[in-house]
C-alpha cells in the first residue's frame, strides 16, 4: 500500500487517547522506514571531494538519512495535520547539514543551528560544502545549552546524533522543551544504546567518542524531568553502515530493521531512538 493511502487508512483506526496516538506514530514509523527512495545524486556530487563526508557517498549510509528524513516529514505532517512547509523545524546541532538539506528538498521550513566551536563535529569547526552549495544558513550557538529562540516558537526539533554529545543532556532537553510549541515534537536519532555490541567494541578499543550510553529507563527519566511525553521508542541498526558498502543495501537494511524490531537481537543494536511531545 502506498504511504499516502496508508496514512488515509490510519485515520480510520478508531483508537483514542494517548495509547492510540502512540500506536499510530509507531505504525507511521514502521511504514515510512520500509519505503525506498532513490539515492540523492546531487548530494553525492556536492561531497565527493571531501573525505570527511564519504559516508554520504556510501549507499547503505545515505539510505538511512533518506528514510529518517522522510519519516520526520510523514510523522510531523500526520501529527500536526499540516503540510511540511507550514511546520517550523529546527535541526539542532546540524553538523555537516545533510539533514537540513534533505528536509529542505522534501519541502520543509527548516533551519540549522550548531555550537560555535573549533571542534571537528561542529558546523563551525569543519568544512560544510552542503551548506555552501545550497546557501543554507547556520545559527551559531554561543552557550552549551541555551538556545537563541523565543519560547513556544518551533514545532519540531531534531537530534541526529547530538544529544549524547552535549555537556548536560537534561538542561539541553529542558531548553528544547522551552522553545517548542505545545504540543511540539522532539525526534532523537542515533542515540547510542547501553548494550550495543558496536559501542562495547569501540570502548574496548579505547574509542570513547560516545562516552555516554542510554537505556530505555534512562530516556524515560530524562523525558519526564524535561517535560516530555514519550510517543514512540525503538532500537535501530544492528550492523555498521558508515564505512561498509553492502551489496543490495536496501534489502540489507530491511533485514536489519526486521532484526531490531522482531527479534531479541534488538537489545544489541547500536542505537535506541525515540520521538516525544511537549506535555
């Protein structure tokens, strides 16, 4: 069933209240992540001369950003009952800018922000050919967690591998809650999971790029302290994708999504992810 027909059918489900809303958001996630999209060849051409952006040239890796961006669009449009162009989105800690770029191509009204830093994971400490080629502005953040936006001014905030790197995740979430309209959405992706086999292996090798790992109970506690209600939570990515080029990468991703949804192997996945709404 095409995604548009699926959404129309979903509106016919007679579930009410928060459990029904959570169920619908979960069904939207599973359906949108199962859909396929062609690789963005323009993006590949933009980054091909930048070794730091090679992961976007890897089909298995770029495919993830494609379906996560599409999921944000579909879920936000359903949740707000509005076109993506009428939903104000903030790409928090936008880094290289691929998410801002992809959502703009999907018609989103989106802006990116990042901490003003010389660190190579900040937009201001690395080359940003995507931003430059597409004339995408980046709002500089001068504080480790305070945001330069009015309260109740943004509909959706995205964290693509950001929350685990901030100095104070609780204060950052409270600040995100402040700038979100009620009941705005917070999407959190690439959050490293406490039982992840890849994170365990990285730590054994002395790589503590992700020194803070997360569990379901830890996430629930953070969200409750920060004024959020959980709508959906899931495990994702059993096998690494950034540097490995898998044959038939779309089929491989479908298998990976199945394993992290339907089998106990999900408890060893790299990421635990969620979407929450402002209370």
